[in-house]
């Protein structure tokens, strides 16, 4: 069982901060309607009744809630089956009790759309701090940074290093590949960082996530974008 205290996540013998986005810039909320704040973490709507966040942000079988306008939505969340023994499988999917209308949901990238490679730029997002130990101001930020390692085998992390990094509060938010025309696809869930320049994202374009998400969606009678 993993415990989150003061938004700090300890993984193995190394301490990583929960992912205001270090080096990020404030985004236009109207362009990110499917990215709600869920109380202690960021998240992404990937269907009218599907919320995705980090497993370490919610207990297995626990609930998350968020508001859009005056309406409160609640969902029951399930961890990926590998998460207990593999911190890189930091995925949770939550089935909402009611559908969210009029929101352009985010779409999960295929491995071809993600096209992960060393040096490739991905965009991280979230409501977190701008420096470790700083406050969270409730503003949604985005920032692009270069990849230093792609997923391999049972290690599902996409790792980036540079002037943009996850900070407390960004955990659970979406990572994206952004195409030349501005089209974006979800490539992962914000998981961990070293609090300064290196971020670890649990990749959603890997087979382990895609197979599990499809099975989970079928079992829960919901569609994932």
C-alpha cells in the first residue's frame, strides 16, 4: 500500500515528488476542458464517463470527484493490476456515475502516434506548483520537454529531462504528443519527478495499458476515446 503524505511519493529507495508544473506556462482553460482538478491531483477525461488519473492519487476501489460549473461528478476508480508491484504502471481509471456533457474528451495515442524516441518533445500538463515546496495556485499549466528514455519491457515510464518538470499537484494529469497542426493525443499519466528537472510518466501508448483499458471499459460498459 502506498501512502501520500504532504504530496510526496516515495518509490523504492529514491524520493520522487508527486507530480504547479515547473517551467510551465498558464494555459487557456477553454482549451483544456477535459482536465479537471480532483482534490489532490490532476486528471484527464477520456470518455463521457471515464476519468483517468494516477493510481497513487486514489485507493483501488476509491472515489474521485470534480466539478464542472455547478455540477459535481464522482467516479469509482480501479488500479492497473500491475501497480502493486510496478510503480511505472501508475494508472487508474474511474467510472463516473453520470455522463459529462459538452466536453471535447482527450484521445489516447497509439504507439505510432506517440512515436517515442530519445529527444522527442512531449507536453506535460497539470495544476501543480512551479517550484518544489511552493504553493498550488489552481492554474492549469503546460510545458514541452525532451525525452531521455522510452518504455521498455515491463518499465512503462516515458522519462523526460529539461526546464519543464512535474511538481506537487501535477500527478495524475495527462502527457501529450502534439502534432504540427496542434492536434494532441494522450501519451501518459503524470507519475513522479525528481523535483527539479526529470519527470516520469506512466505511458498509455504501451500494450499493457491499452489492453487493460479496453477490458476495463468493456466490463464497465463505457467507451474510452
